[in-house]
């Protein structure tokens, strides 16, 4: 028999699994929310969120995701940009 903790764990797993119904619904909901947030930023604040242009040879993982900065990235772990707010500090270390 499944206990509460197991059920919660399973639900959390399903939520993140796009092959399940609730996973798909969750993803859709997240995307909708992110889109609303982007619309809000654009129309109310005049901010157009766009990923930074990458100079050739630059690893996107060393660049902070613009959408993440505004809390509206839907790509999560699959995003090619970094979701680590400290990344800019890490990358811009003083040259030796
Ligand atoms: Zn992102």
C-alpha cells in the first residue's frame, strides 16, 4: 500500500513527467503563466524579454537566462542558458 509520502512523491514525479496527463497539464499551465508574465512585462513595463545574443564560441551555460531572470523560463533544466543567478559573478572572475 502506498503511504502519503509515496503518493506525494509520485505526484511530484508525474508533475514533472510530460508523458503523463498531469505532467502535460502542469507544463501547459507553466507555459501559460510564463506567457502571461511576459505579456505583463511587455505591455505594462515595456520590457521585451529576449535571450542574449551569443558571440561565437560562448557557452550558453555561462550566460544567465533572460527569461529565468524574470521568472518566466519554462524550459527548466532543459534550458540551454544558465539558471544560476550567481553565474555572472562566477564567469566574470578577475583575470589572473
Ligand atoms: Zn531558461
